[in-house]
């Protein structure tokens, strides 16, 4: 399957013998999937064959049947699928009538093996502080910017943020000094104001208790990353980490996540990314990772879903509260 796959091109898998009535009913229901819904969210999420309905967690996953070698179709409870349209509700209801378990009722799904977490805006409250530091640095070279406009670029590294505002023919001369001055302003005036977001440490503790390894994948500089670890109190919880110093290109390029996967020695399909910006989701997706989003960085749920997040929470505190029902634990949501 590829990223442009539409529902009408989904082909019935080759099975030995005649399909039973349940499978025939399931495939007839899938034929009714609204193609316009798929056009709005065409991206395939993750490495597995998952077709998202509107990019939301109410989805139909087509997985190899673990017991009979056939295919198992499963969907979220139709009561939870008011946002996916009549076609999606019809499919979910059909699957329920067929006697197939919904994802909301499944137990025993394997958890992921590692969580690759962003930091700024995800575990610490810092995005607006970074925006002000960049705003001050750009002002020093005569570029006046609105703080909110800059905030919407936070999550990228300087190599990706600066070209948004500086013409290509000036970039070589100003990029290095601009990065250094931004760093000076941030460390001098704003770093002391960075605070851990509520339940940031507790979420990582919960993940470790569940057997999920924790890694950091951040566009922050390495020295800032070490300070953030102390602010959150997560030094002993983090197994691996990658920063802007470990990648040639920052987010939304996948390099930082790829480096983290290499250090963990795990394939992307066994891991989950956690971030607060579309750049996290885009970078993770290019690395083959699925992403859980949090809106503490200033981006809306819709914007994060559009970027490819499999689910979005208001904060890591809400993710912690709903840990057992999240995509960290339940395979049907990934």
C-alpha cells in the first residue's frame, strides 16, 4: 500500500477457498467508504497497512489474522466515530454486527517498545519563549516579526526556520551569527523561565513501568537538552537521546528520529513518537514512525491530525490519565 491509496483501490486479499459470509459483508461495507474523506487525509499512518478514516483514531485496520491466516477487520466503536461521517459509521456498525471485536474492546494488544519524545512544547513549556528569543534576534538584523508568526515555526531547527525569513542570498552571511545571538538571548533572558509541563515526568515513569523504553528526539541544542532533562527530572528515565547536534537536518526532516531509532536499535514500527507540532509528526512519519500529538505547543487538534498524528491529547497530563486507552498500549489505534 502507498500514501495515495484510496478506498476504492483496496483489493480483497487472496484467500484459499470461498470467503465466508462475515468477510464478504465486511468487504461490501468497506466498498462504501467515502472517497472524499480519504482525499482529505490521504496519508497512510505508520509502517503497517493502516487506512485512517479522516486521519482520526476511528479507523479500520487490515491485519493478518493471528489464528486463521485470514484478515481481521476492526474498527472503533461507532458511538465514538461521529466525526468520520456516515460511511465510516456504517462500516463500524457492520463490523460490530459481524461479530468482530472493535478496537475498544480488544485486550492483550502488544505495547510499543519505545517512546521517542520531543521536548520543547511537549515536556516543557518553552515554545513562546523560543519565539521571543528568535523575534529579538531577527530584530537585531532589521527583521521585525510577530511573535505568534514565529511561534508557528518553533519545532524546526534554525536551519529550517531562518530560510522562512531571510532571503537565500543573505543567508550564508547571517545564519551563523543569527543562531548564536538567538542562543545567547534565550539562555540569558528566557531559559530560567522554562518550566516542566504538568505530569511530564510522571508520564515517562508510567511508560518505563509499562516496559516502554524512553528516548528524546529534539531539535534543541545538546546543552539545552541537558538542562531540560534536569528541569523535568528525567535524567534517569531517558535511555537514549538525539539533538540538533546529531543530525545534518532538523525537523521536519526525519534525521533526528532516524538517529534515535539507530541508537535504540529498534525498527520504527515498534516505536511511537510524541510531539507538539506538525513538524514532529512530519519528521516522524518520514522516519516510518507514528505520532501522538499534544496541543501544549499552541497547535490545534485539527492541525496536528492533518500533519499525521494518530491521536491528539490536550497535554501529556491527559495522555497519562488515558494511558491504558492510548495508542501507546492499544495496537488498534496505531
